[in-house]
């Protein structure tokens, strides 16, 4: 049985791939997030609730899964 962290990361990756595919197919747009912004969002998701400067409702694993393609690939 897979832990919840792994399942949520897989859901994040699948959501990102489906969104990218739909945007590319329908509107010919490519979804990419700058690495600095992706890192800031990932740090915000990893902070404990009492330290967060603003509320961020998504868990760390889902955020990591959704932003993982931006960390692994570099687009020009």
C-alpha cells in the first residue's frame, strides 16, 4: 500500500500533465512556472501552519507533484 504522500504527489503530477495536455491541444499554450516562483510556493507549502504569512490550502505533496515538471525540465 502506498503512503498518502506518494499518492498525493502522483495526483499532482497527473493533474499537471492533464492540464498541460489540454492547454496545448486546445489553445496551443505551454504551461510553465518560473523555478524561483515554484520554489517559493513549495517552501510556503512546507511551512507549518503557525508560521505561514498567508493561508495556503494545498498539502506539500500535491504542490510538489504539480510543480515537479518545472524543477526537472528547463524551458526556453
